[in-house]
C-alpha cells in the first residue's frame, strides 16, 4: 500500500502535500512513547501517535518511516509540520481514533511491525 492509498483508507487530511505519496507503507504501529518507537520503529512504517511536537518528526525521519498519522483530528504543531515538510515526512490527520485507524489497516492487510524487524 502507498501513502496515497493509506490516506484514502483512513479518510485523512494530507498535512504535508509536498511529501511523496508514492512511498510504500511496510507496516503499521501505534505508540506514544518516543523512546519505545525509536527502539522498535522500522523503515516504511505508518506510525499512529497523539504526539505532535518536533521530536515526532525527528524519530520518523531517523527511522525512515512512510508516514506519521495523527488521530482524532488532533492538530500538529506548526513548527513540527514545517520540519516534516523540510524532511519529506508524510503527516496525515484523521478524525478516526487510533483504534479505528489500526482496525482499518489490519482489515486492508497491512501487517503490524514484525517482532524480528
């Protein structure tokens, strides 16, 4: 699945239209503890988090993630969005809850992160 397809699946607003929507999404993940995500993140991951500060973008960039998904129409801080645009990180915002997002990803066949990765 591409980020463009992911965006449609979760009815998301594209907060970084400049970023590549053809990027392949390899897996999904939900966590709000940044140190945990840094230890368990993976390239190509679509990461669901309620965190909206600059460090979210730093982690997503470091891990080469496909997208950051912000649930429940939470607004990402302006500085964080600017950094995401600079880094080419896809940020998607949706009114769905984290649970609903993950349910849709799983139903569409997107795996969770492998425990071996």
